[in-house]
């Protein structure tokens, strides 16, 4: 028997009547439909004979907006509607779900004769057909019910496929949508046997975790605050959301569940000082007759007005301009608020959170290489970056020689076309030592113990040094073509699961 291929939803589950012929989708329904839209399942609405015309119009418009089917079960046309629509929904051996909040044994019988499974939500048990029905209490349980059913019914020996694993994921909605739109979170088994389902904090987590084999998380999306006094002693000082705290407890109670990746492996990437210390180890990868791979020069400061700061800058081999970055790298609102300073006087009243990292500014021809590590595969893309220091200094002087304040996610001062040297992109690509950086990727993977991460490389003009200026966990790798990145993403998850189970 094959996996669930389609989901047909009775409209009564999703659409509410606001009165006066106005209908709407509540937030929970919208979230469900958005997830189903990118699930690789065939999805549709169906409606009964007594639906109002205004509602029928709203149903059809909503279905069209999500590219779903919309099937009428109206009166004498119901039989023809089923005959015309349903055979296209699944191939031999595959299953479709009909999901409803009301019992209709006549309709159930027709569907079951075609091999469908009936899911009843919030329906009282008690009837001759109960043994053949699936009962759940809330609409929020539907997606994990679909995936759990697929896992149970897919038989590798019969279907000549790999055993199915369920990957439960936790991340903020915008990040989830970035992955889902690329087809990375299907609810139909991938070629290597993965199903993806969101873990919801709206339901108890323990029963959900019992159903999944792997947990993929972006824990930093669930950070409420970080106490900077504990930067060197994470997880102390991190306040997670209630949902994330419950997830941590549930993970401890289910040690056989594979976590991608363990929280202890994530914590170093929350601390820019720790990141810099890790990157210092890159020097061991350098050999003669190659360009140099290195970390940027840096200095951690707790006070920008300390009397010995000038001397400390000299000892750290730092000269202006400098980038000032908060030590806390992510998870809080101001983690990406930075400054580019050109003079010692610029430190006065600088609105960058402390403690901070003072980092050399590397002239890099306005280009940055984004590297993505997905298991044992490494991809990269080139993007425009901040211009060379001379352009930035000119911009600062026009503003009264003030430091340049920016948010690295929202307002990075990216170079304009005239600030990128002629032929710079081609020259940069030719000067990139991919083999050396791939070696660094493998080294970082071993050092960090991470499955999926990214890092940024700039090539210093004149010296040709390859400088790794940033590290991050579970990036969306949106610069890499989906046809390359998504299968590698799936393989990385499966390989990590296999490796940890073997150990």
C-alpha cells in the first residue's frame, strides 16, 4: 500500500460565516492551507448541496488562490462529480483522505469503495463504520495524522523503497515558508524516504514527538531574550519561549529521536567571540604556495571608553576602519545592529550593544561568497557586498564624518554598480580557491558538529587572503538552485539520522 497522496477537506472544517453572506478563513485554517499548498499532496475542498451561493463563490475563489480542487456534492450531480473528479486523485495503491466534521455513512461508503480513508474531526464515536474511520479531535492534528498514516502503511519490501522517516520541524513561519516554497518540506515521501511535518506548540508536544524520527529546528527563532553576562556560558542566560522549553523537555524524554542539530552544538554560533575563536583554527589548513585562509583580526570589548582601548587595538593588530558588532550573534532584536567606524572618536556614544566585537574591515571588491554546507555537500554563490573602505569613508565624510550605522539583515550598505570594479565579478570568481574553502567547510563541520550551516567568505584585495567573516546555522540557502540544494538538504538529514543510529 502506498502513502497518502491527496487530502479532500469538507468546507465545514475551514470556512466561517461572519453573517450577511460574508465568509472568511480563520488564522488556523489559513496556516493549514498554506502548509498543504506546498506539501506535494493533491488538495481540494468539497461542499454539500445546501451551501449558499455566496459561499460557493468564496470556496471556488479560495481554492483557485491555493491551486486546489473544488468539488461539488450537490444533489443528483454528486455521483457525476465523483465519477469525473476522484479517479484522477490517486494511482493504484495510493491513498486519499476525506476529512470532515460530520458523519455521512452513504458518502463514506462511496469513498471507501474507491480506497479512500475517512478522517473525522471532533465527531463522536459510535456507529457500525467506526472501525474503518480515523478520529482526531482538532484540525491541528491533521498533518501529523497524514504523515503517521503514510509511514505505517508504506511497506519497503512491497513498494521497493526506503523505510519512511518523519521529520518534525520547528521554526518561525517566514522561515518555514521559505523552505516550503522550494519544495523542501513535502508530506509525500521523498526519494530517500522523508516526510516533513510541523511540530505545533498549540498541541502537547510529547505525543507529536512520539510520531517523529527526526527533529529539525531553528531554536534561535524561539529565543525571547539573552543575558549578555552569560555569553561564554550558554545555555545559561537564554530565555526560550514556553514552546521551546517544552520541546527541550520532551527531547530529553525521547533520547532515541534524532535532533538536527543538538542544542549544545548550536550555542557557539550565538556568540561572535566564540565564532572568532573557532575560526582562528583555520590557519592550520594553510599550506605553502596557496592563498591564505584566515579569520579576521578582532578584539572583544566590554566598554568602548576604557582607557587602554588604543593600546589593545594595537596589540590586536587592528587599524581603522573597523566593524563593531554585538557579541550576541542572533536571537535578539539588536543582534544585527552594527557600525563601521573610521576614527577613534567614533566610539563615543556608539549605539551598538555591548559587549561587542571590533573586527577588521577587509577590502574585498564589494563581493562576498556565500557558502552552504548540507551534510557532505558544499555549495556557494557570489553576491554584491559592502563597497571598499574608500567609498564608505567618502559617504561618511558627506554626513559629517559620522560612523555608518546599519542592520546587517535589513539595511546593509551594499555597493552600487559604479562601486564594483570593472570585471570584478569575473576576477573574484577566478581568484576563489574553491578547493581550499571546501576543505575549510569540512573542518568546520567536524569542529561544530553541525549538519546544515553556512559561512561567508571575502577575498582581500592585494593579498588574496580568503577571510571567513560569518557563520550561521540552518540558512535557507536560497542562492543555490532548488534542483541542487533541496535533494542535498534531504540527503544531509537522512545521512545524519543513519550515522547517529549506527553509533
